[in-house]
C-alpha cells in the first residue's frame, strides 16, 4: 500500500495538512496517510502518532522550554518513518523541527516534498541553500516565493493558498465602513491561536479596547478565541482589564466578517482578515531572545502579510515596542474617525490576486502524488 507521512506542528499546518489529506484520499482512496498533526488532520483520516500541535511554540525561548518533549517526539517520529518506509514525506511549515527531520529522512532516501515555505524572504535567506540540499520539491503558497526558490536552483511549485477554498473569494460578506445594525462600531479582537501568543497579545488588545470605548462610546468588542485556549486564562486576563466583551470560541472568520475593524496578531489570522477585506490593526510581540535573532537576520521592513502582498503599507502594524495599548488604540481610532475603513477594505481586494485562486490543496495533492 502506498504511504504518505505528513508532519504539521501548528494549528495552521494542521489545517493545511487536513485539506491536503482530503484531496489525496479523493484521488487515491487506497493511500495510507500517517504522521503528526492535530485534530483537523485526525478528522480528515490521517492516523496520527502524536498531536504535535499541542507543542506549538512562538519563539526561541519557548522552544528551549519544550526541547525535551520535542526531542522525544522527534525520535518517535523518526522511528515510525524507519518502520513504515512511506513513499514520500510531507513536512508542513514548522521549520526548525521539520528541516532537522528532513535531514534524517534524506539519509533514508525517502523523497521530501516540503509544503508551506518558511519565511526565508523575511529573515535568514541563507536557509534556501539548506532547503535545496534536504528537499526534493518545495510547494509554496504565495506567488512571490516561486522565483525566490527557482533562482537558487530549488525545484519549486506555486500551488496557491488553501484559504482561498475556505473563505469566499467573491468579496467581503457585507459592505464595510458603516456601523452595524445597532449603530455600533464592531471591533474584533484576535490575539492568536497559541497560548503563548494569547498571553502576550490579549492584555494589549484589552487595554486598547478600554481606550477605544472611552473615546468612542458607540463601540462593541468581540473576542475570537481559539477552542483550545483555556477558559480560565481568558477570564483571568479579562478580569485584570474589564471591558464589555462578547466571546466567540472557534469562530474567528465570523468575527472578521461581522466587524468593521479587527485588532489581530501578525500571521495566518491577519492574512485571513485580508482575504475577507476586513480592515485591521496588526500587532505582534516576540520574546527577547527571538527578537535579538530576528533583528540580526531580518530582510524586510514590513511584517503583516497583507502589506507584503500589496507591496505597500495598507494596514497599520505595531510591533514589539510599538505594541502598546495606547498606540494600538490610537491607530484604531484614526481608522474609525478618518473614514479610512472603506478605502482599506477596497485596497485589500489585492491580497487574493497573489494567492492562486481556489483549488490550492488539489494542486498540492497532485504534486505529492507524482512522488508515489
């Protein structure tokens, strides 16, 4: 029986892996698909050796804290690969873990199709040479990534972004820039899907919400909370900075669609908001060790994916020292009061043009099947 081994270590990778598995099964129902991932991959029929998404980390300092658990998982997965001898390995993002695994897999002479490029265009561009030595094929989500790899001699295919299959590509769900049905500005808070991200960003967003509510009384706030964020953590942080707040669990896309503006962390969520053409203020904080590494090796001056894809600063982004409640609130109030929301929503239509259109997971599956 032909076998595919998928490895995803974060919730976004779990989503990509699940969509890819569905398309692989659709074409080859006889396939054996195993690996490491999360609940979405398990639901798609992937037989998981471990839920690796439980160990997702957001920086060097967190990785150090998890190093023993990750080392044990690494050994277990490598042993499973050696025993199963799958036809192809598909690492999905999760660069440090998966690139190390790819090195070991190369010694076993099993093809490696890497799905979702690490952000080599943002920092540590020298990693492309390492990728070229360890990967048989690179599948990228953004159009500008393909020439970056091809110029370095990497076999690469631009397959597009799976979010185009999930989020309505026809346009925003409703007209932006006007107040909601009760005459209120609806502001969504999206602090991140990982616990570490949530702990860093939710207090900043709550503080900004307090300032916004004080300045603009006709405002309501909704928290888009990932299902695995502990309720006790949400409540403890909210009690320190009480502001009237609706809480939606596992409905981030609905929060984006129903908000005139979202405060969102840099990453997949801000790309999703961009696809839905929801105006946003993008924030992010790194740990000090990760910040020091990034500062030394970065290749870009803008960080929010909608701004990178559009090639200009369409939405405000407040990183690290600028990521304070006062500054986030000031940026949000400027968008609300200046009438820029409708203009930003229209400009964000450009985001989809760089994502390849519907069918991304199907195209990725076809590339993987070539190696069976």
